[in-house]
C-alpha cells in the first residue's frame, strides 16, 4: 500500500443520528481507514467522499465546532468507530478522537468504542470517566501472518494485551470475532484465549459483497486452494450449512468453557464479574443494512 493521502475537512457536527440498533449516535472522527482491511464492509463509504484513491489509501481528518452543550447527550448511547477505526496510527498525530472524548467528558454519555488498535491505551484514564464505557477489539485470528495478509492494524498480541489492560481497569470489554473466515478462523481457540479478559465475545461470519468478494475469493484461490470449493459453496451458491454446523460446534465450546451462548445482546448489562457471554450474530443482516444507510452521513 502506498503512503495514504491525508487532508483536513470541516464538518458541521461530529455526531450523527444513527439507525444502528446498538446506539443513538454514531461518531467517526475520520473518513477512510488506513488499516485497509481486504474484507472491509465499510469501503462503500468511498463513493460519498469524492476520493479516487483505493480504499485504505486516503484519510480525511474531521474538524468540527467544539461540542458546547455536551449534557444533551447524557444517557445517550454513542458508538465511536462505526465506519472508521478511531485509533488509526494517524490519531497519534491529529488527536481527533482524544479531542472528542475531552469535549464529551462529564456529559454522562454512554460510549462504545470499536478498534483494532492498542493506541487506545493512551486514553484509558479519560475513557474511565464515562459511565458504563465499553470497548471492543476485532480479533478474527491468532495467526499474525493471516492478520497481516488481511489488514494493517496492530498485531493480535497487542490488541489482546490492550483488551486485558482495559478489562483489569474495570471497563467492559468485547472481543469481536469478526469476520470469521470459514476453514481459517479458529473461533474455539480465540474463545479460550480471551474468556478471562472480556465481558462479551461477539461472533460474526464473513459476508462478501461488492468488490471485496472478488478480492477475498482470489486470495483463497491463491493462498488456500484447498478451501476454494467451500468458499464457492458458501459465497457463490449461498449454502448456509457451514454456519449452521459451526453454530452447533460453538454452542458446545461455550458450554465446555462455562459460558452462556445467545443470539442477542441482552447480556450487555450483566454484572461485570460474570463470565463472558458468547453472542452469535451470524445472520444479523439488519445491522449491515443500517450501517449502509448511514454511511453517507460520515463522509
């Protein structure tokens, strides 16, 4: 990947009313994402940006008027990072996510942050000031080589170390096992690895659509030819038997590890000390549809 094109843009507001079922406002301090994940569902946002560069090779840094009436967000659910990781390496330079958290400090807003980075450790003390703050890390493999094939984010070990630090600090943590690559992602190994350092384990299957479908199928053909028939069965012929079988297998895995296994997120308010809950989102298509609808508002 070439060095990303970076520009600063002015926006009227950093908070967008959200259609996502997990929040009332979505917040993205940046447009574009230099992690450049090959499977990224959010690459559709490019069409709203005016950029010609490939997804992953540009970044717009948002500048917004300071949030003055922050108390209006008291009790509201804010999701930071619904389309773009708020802790990209460039955050260390521009500090837009930290500026956002500083402006919202004392507002009483309930924040959820999604990231693939350990740069978030910088803001641990600030995040602790928010009531019921939640942070999730995407971890879909324990194999650093496969991770490097798929994205430019922090190493898996750095993500897991950051997750453990936040969990020990009393902040609700989620391991987002997404996307699960058939025949590649060892979900059971990830569950066993993280069960002592998170409150939730979310599972989401690999959904291929748009340009990333060709990219991923070409990757499988080149690097995992033994899995090509399975991927064609799932992503060209629409067979769901793999996910149905994996669902049953993971139910058993959760049971063997003393964990609850559910298909909704009602467990998000469980006592902090309770064992983590495994939440299956294999067929929650409405989440992606809602994300697509609001994609333009972030650009």
